[in-house]
């Protein structure tokens, strides 16, 4: 049996077609519907921001307490939730609570 050569492979050369020389294909542009630009309004009002800031400051000082159990609040998310809840009670502009 003849021994197999392992190191050399035959290189194949491709013929370049006339299209591939210098011409590029352009994509067909589909006509898109123009979306009407709406002004985005703020989800949260200034009053809500003040309440959340106050709750966050209290939490950082260690003064913020949970309403039901009275435990000290250490979670950032919980402090924000307390601030937003107080803002809702006051009538500030805050989105409805997800249920």
C-alpha cells in the first residue's frame, strides 16, 4: 500500500465571475411607514421625585422604617417603593401600581 501524504493539500483556484469584479449589489429599499412622532411626557412628576429622595435619604441615615412591621429598611428598592407609595397617597403624578 502506498503511504498517504498528510502535509500537503491541493489548492483550488476559483474563477471570478464578471459580477464579482467590481460591481456591488444594492438592496431594494422598501417604503416604510413614517411613524408619527409623539412628545414623550414624564412618567413621574416632581413631587414623586422629592418623596423618593426623602425616603432614600432616610434609609441611608438608618431612619426609614417599614410601615407594617416597623423594621428598619435596608433595601434600595424598598425605599423607592415607600417613596412612590407616599407620593401616590399625596396625589402626585405616579403611574399606577402593578398588580
